[in-house]
């Protein structure tokens, strides 16, 4: 299984802090946002490579960072060639770009790189293997306002995904979907042809939404609400809060 980290955005909401520096490599204590994520993923036996998709502006910074790491699995940096927020490819196109560039023909785990996480991806990988299907994560989200800003799924009694909507005004459930996905090798052909068949390009959730309509997918229910399982760093204020709350954890 390949671990694909989508990190080609420009994090414009963090202002000067990320004007010339990638958000995933911002420091949280002695580590970085991305480093804390890889510390867990690198221990998962199924993972054999970490693939970081970035833009041309930040590629050299990621290459320098990668050269200093001591993880047991190989780190590969992919430069998508873009140099500004206006010319970005979008998360889905970045995934397809990396798949084609590296000729990937394996299970893939696709993750956004701007969250601090308080759980292990090992259980997610095991769940996908047990179900033998592509999978998303989900967690209970009681806030209507927050549900309207994320992906929301409806599940059957076996946690098979029956329906997925992006940012619904009238959510059909309280199951919110964070930006973490596993796509099985048997579904990669669907992934490769997703954009040409109408899949949205920008958010990584667009690809999960598309796959839910074309193949069997299951959802791994995270044990708790989103707030106690991950911390989303989306603004300067949330980054400062993360540094204050989690630097020593």
C-alpha cells in the first residue's frame, strides 16, 4: 500500500506564515504537522512508501525535509509543477498526477496533510482489508453548521456507504467524513478516469463522492467525535492554538 499525502495547496488563510513555506511542515513542538502523521503511518506493515504531492514552489523545501528524515519507508516527493494558488491543479488532479508519474498499481491511502491526529491509521488499514473494499472514515458530528461544511454519508447496518454528499444544506445523517481515504487496487481504474467522467477536481472528498457512486465502499466509524480525534489546522488562529495545546503531546 502506498501512503499518498496531498500537500500541494498554498494555505493562503495562514497569510505570511505560509507565503513561502508549506503548511504541513510547520512546527508543532519539536516535530511538524506532517512528521506527527508519518510517525504513526511509518509503523504500519502494509505501507511500503510515503508519497508527498506538492507544488513547484515548495518542492525543494519538501526534498530537503525528506533528506533529513529517518523513516523506515521510502519518501518520494512529487512536484506537480504549479507555482500559485490560481494555477493549482486541485487535490483530485494531484492524486491522478502522482499515480501516473509513479505508475502506481497498488492499494493507496490518501490523506490531507493539515491535521493533528489522535488515533492510529493502523485500524483503518485493517478495516479496509477486512472489508476488502475501498473505504472512507466517518465520525459523529452533532453540529448542523459543521455538517454543512463537510462530506456527509448515509450508511447501512454493515457500514456500507449508501449515499455521500459534499457540504449538504440538509444533511441526511450526522456521519461526517474527514479527508482520509483508502482506495483498493481493484478500484484504481475508476480513480484514473474519475475526472474525465465528471468528478470534481478541487477537494479530495470529490473523489470519494465519485467512487461511492461507482463501486462498493465502506466507512470506518471513528471512536468519538471529530473534535477529540483530530485537530484541523485551517487558519493562523488554529495553528497558534495547536502550538499552545499540543506542543508537548
